[in-house]
């Protein structure tokens, strides 16, 4: 069989993000897209036709879990993550779940219990920590080459076109929970990756920006974290058609006294790209 030795993956949800996962599976020589589950048969047919692929399709995700798959990628609306992850674990399927894990802490605990009981592998889609630039920044922190920062600013400004199907649920309280659960979750994960667990959180959020389809959750949020090490972290989220910048940014601020810089020193450079810039002595 041509699929021998490959991991057979099932996919729940063939929307905006689910389609990206499906394309990645198709491009992976070690995997095969064995089945797709979505409540919209036409969406599954359209994807297969566009990409010239054939696989089993299901309108009930439970039937996909019963099929011949090794693992499942869950890319459904946020509210459904808990139910689907628990069901996948009970079927003995390894799980890659899109962020967020769930929209309540209680559901997160239920998922953890199900995964531990079934002894399956489980991963949430916080992939930014695998980016070589963030890995490099983490190494610099661990090696003490950035000193001991006292504050980190992390911003997520994300343009999401207003005509995407995702807006049918992304801004609804009972389905999405919060837009902060979406892109802003990457910032929280990067903060934890670099600094460890968080002990205190405070947040301001609101609906402040004009849009054609108004959200119920929030379109702007500013969060202050205090990691267990005591450093302060400012994380900002803005998700709006007015925002054209996409991506995560972390700025480490070391406690260097004004006037103590050395204009002859170079900042550490990335070992492959050589990224970095010359340090400049501050004006007194």
C-alpha cells in the first residue's frame, strides 16, 4: 500500500484554519489525510476538488474517530474543543487541537483527565515557540546574554478579513469565549515559554473599534501578567479590520541604567541569519 508507514490523520473542521491544516498534511511525506469531518458536505467536496485529493468524509465527527486513523487534528469552533478532544481520547486517538484548549477552566481539566486516562498524546496549536527566532531569544535569556529583564511587551495586531466564515462564530461569547483566546493566546504561550508560569493576571478589554459585523466578546484587550519570577509583562491584543499588522512581537527590556551603554558593543546575533544591530549609547 502506498500509505504504508505513514501516519493516518483525520481532520475535524475544513474552514479557514482547518483548510491550512489539511494542506500541511497533504504536503507532509510522512502523513496521509485519511478523513475529514465537517457539518457542511459541500465544503469538504470543494476542498477535495480544489486540491485534487480523495479521502473519506463524514458529517459526524464521531464516525471519523471510529475510522482507521492514528491521530486527529481538531480545528472546530472553540466551544466544541472539549467535547471532541475527550471523545478522541476515549477512542485512543492522538490529538492536535487548535487553540484554545477550551473556553472554560473546567473543560480544560476534563480534557487533561481524559488524555491522561487514555494515555494518548495531546498538543495544543501554540506553534510560535517552535519558531527559530523565539528559540534564539529563549536561548539568549537562558544564557544570561540579555541580562535580567524586568518587563516584556508582547503585541498581537491581526487583520482578519470581514468576509471570512470564521466571523459567524468568532465574536460570539457562547462559542468563542473571547477573541483573546484566538491570536492573543500565542502571546500568552510565548510569555510562559520564556518566563515560566504566571501567578497574577489583570485585564482591560472592550468593544472599541468600528466594524460591519459587531462582536459580542471584545476587539481590544490589554493584559498585565506577573510571572512567578516577579517580572511584569504587558500583552496587548487588537483584532480589527483597522489592524493591518499580523504576527507576534516580544520586546525584552533589560534594566540597563541610562548612560551606561557601550557604543562599541554588539548585540548578540542570530547564529544563522546574523540578525541584530549595534548598541547605541543613550543621550544623557
